[in-house]
């Protein structure tokens, strides 16, 4: 038996981390210590323990010199916690700590304002900005994790306004006494560190312990096996009967794009100019346009100006001056009559999309050899998977392994192992100029001089641009580099550069098509060229089942290779 907490300051017994009986005895002795007083007393450091032991032993209050913790109890009486909400900011591929999304709790108090509620989150404390290094250190628990209690509006600004992340809120059915018990435990964890592990003891797993402290009959942490993905934690909490609903809170980026979609190009350019201070809001008065279009132009300008301010692109004084002018112009136009039409529709809830793990079984033909294939992917989402509940254009894959059996020569081969495969396609438009990027590393097969496939290690990063077109869908152009390491290569390695061009389109809700071409020239040590054209299709059967059909044609070192395969994908 071992405590989840790693900080020695959390334990009163020397071996309290692994001996709960010793910790219990040390805690009882500390509560009866006549020398203890004030905030440093055991009763004030461990109010949840104090109330539990008091309720179990029911000692004479006069025998407890340390008493309770009046300052913290006064705080609880003042804020009056009434309800609890689980909050899920969507995945953010540009942040190593939030690639899978994040979960936190929001405690609403008697003031009835969610913005003035308290957010409770657990995260690694680090200044690391290099994504791969963060991932490696996070895998081995080399970062300390701490709880943070902040006003909810501050977290909303961070996630929604700065990180462009839509947010889902799930009210929980915990009672006021249970919420109070959880707050007492949070007080005990103030400034207490635990080793943060990226895949298991992460933000979601540790929040499970808070919910179990609030309602001890819950069985959340013991149901986790292997790894914990924040999105899966929502499903597990729902299975325990805690979730009572769902509320969608779009990010400022989503609001801006939604407003822009209802305006012609000229009005969008005018809104940009107003936000940039190139024209004054009053200039709309002399423009012959419907009032509704003027209203939406002002609203778009104000939203975009606020976005730029939160990003630090506009100084405070400049922001206030421009924002006031836009608001003054908007106030002269009256009330919009198109509010229902312009309300942002809620997308599919994240927990209603496909599950994170995927097993794929199928068959295909490579050149003239028929093969059977089985793939297992622990996480998380592929570009070709159905996007319902996920961020469109975002691919995040870890440890995707593929085995193939060739009956013609009775051989079982490892075809590929994608340790990390990330693809981030963010469309550019008038308002946002994001860079799309990718990184893939793992084992793959390449054709050697002998016209046979050889297993090599690959590192394939790239960057480029993406745009959305109503006719074609999502288009992207990537500049890529590729490093190959293996004995089949001259001097055991080769490096190349090139690019890829692709289109992703959904002709129907259940049907997704991806067409791309790639050309890479390897000019370092082993010299050769690879030209590839691929057609991928995915047909969604249910939320957790799909059929994929891939066809590709590749030329490497002058050797041609055609492959076609069909897979049944089961998400679990």
C-alpha cells in the first residue's frame, strides 16, 4: 500500500507514505498535542483528517487543545460551496501538457456566478517549452505536480481567449456536505507535491482522488489500468452516475470564426480595419448597408480586438480607446433580430465521440503478395477517424503498432510502429495565420537497393499551411524533412527533404476522404528519391466502429510498389 502523495510534508509518521496505520496513530497524537496552535497545528493542516477522526472517535472537545482550524472554517462559511462542475478544455496540440485535453473542477458558491467560482486543477510545474523533452520527463515522473485554486474566470481567459480552446462543462451531482469534505482535503494538499506522470498520475487521475475524498463510495482510481486520458476520465465519471448534463462554452476563436461566417468578405475586412484602428467605428454611419450587417461587423471587430488584447498584441490604452469607439458605434444600431440564427451551435460532446483505444483487423495486397493485418493503437485520434467530439484537423497517435502475416511465405512481420505521430492542421484566414505542423517518429519500412522492404527508424518533422475551401474541404501544403536510420541504408542512415500536398473532405457525415501526394529526395549518404500518391477513405458505422480503405502507389529507387488494404476499426 502506497499513498499517491510523494511530498514528505504530507505525512506525520516517518513511514506514513506506506504505512497508513502509523500515519493514523501519528495524526491522532498530533491532534492531542497541547503545544500545537494556530495555522501550524495538525488540525489546521489536516482539516479533513481532523473531522473524520473527530466523527469516528467522538472525543470530548475539551481534550483537543489544538481545536479545529477557525480561519479555514470561516472561509467555508463565507463562500458557502453549493455545486461542483467538471470542466474539459479541448485538446491543444501546440501545448505539450495539453495535447490530450485537460480536466479541472469548478466549485460554485453562494454568489451564483460561475465566473466568480473557484477552479481546482492539478498540473506539472515546469517552464519546459520543448515538447519532446516535456513528454520524456513527464513519462518518468520528473516534474512535481501541484494543485492550484484560482478564480474560474482566470482559467477561462487562459483556455478560451489565449489557447483557442473550446470548453465543455459537466455539472456533477455531489451534495454540499460532499463538496465541503473535498474542500477540506484540498486544503490539506496546499503546497504539497506529487510526482506528475504524463500517462497515468496526471490531471484526471489525481482529480479522481478528490472525488473519492468527497464521496468515498466511488470506485474511480481503482478502475484505471495502464494509462489515463482526460477524455476517458469523463466517460468513467459518467459511468459512476455523477454527471447530470453538459454545457458548451465556445472559445473566442470559435466566436470570431462564427461571426465571420455570416458576413461577406468586405464586411470582414472592415471589421479587421476597425480592430486594427485603421478606420473609426463612426465610418459605418456613412456606409449604405443593412443594420444587421453593421451590427455583426461591430461585434466581429470587438471580439477580434479583445482576442488581440489577450494575446498581448495591443497595448492597454490603445485597446481601451478602440474598444470604446466600437461599442459606441454598436450601441447606436439597436438590438439584433437574428440572435437565434447567430447562436453558435454546440458540436458533439467530446465524451460522445469514438473511444481512445483502437483495434484494427483487415487484409490487403502489397505488390503481388496478400497479407492479413492487425493494428493496436492505445491513443488517440487519427486524421481519418470521425471528428465528432474531437478537434478537426488534429491527429495525435502514440504507440500504434501494425503486424502483418504473409501467407505466401508464412511470415509474420512488424510492418510499422508509430511511437509518436502528430498532425496539426489549422486553417488560415483573414483573422488567424496559424502554422500547420507535423512530427512522426518510429519504425517504418522502406525499399532498399535489393527491391525488398527493410525496417528502419524514422524521424519525420514538417511545417506548412492549411486552408479551408467550401468545394474541396481542408487543403494543406507541408515542407518536410526525413531522417532514416537502419542497416539497410548506406552508412546506416540517410536524410531527405521534400514536401506533401493533400486534401481532406467529408462528402457525407459518415464518409471521409483524404488524398495526398508526397515527394522526398534523400541526398545525404544514401541517395534516392521517394514519390508517393495515396487515397484514404473512412466509413463510419457507429461511434466506435468504422471501415477504412487505403490505396497507395509509391516509387522508391526506381522500384514501383502498389498497396491496397481494408481494415475494420473497433474503438474501445
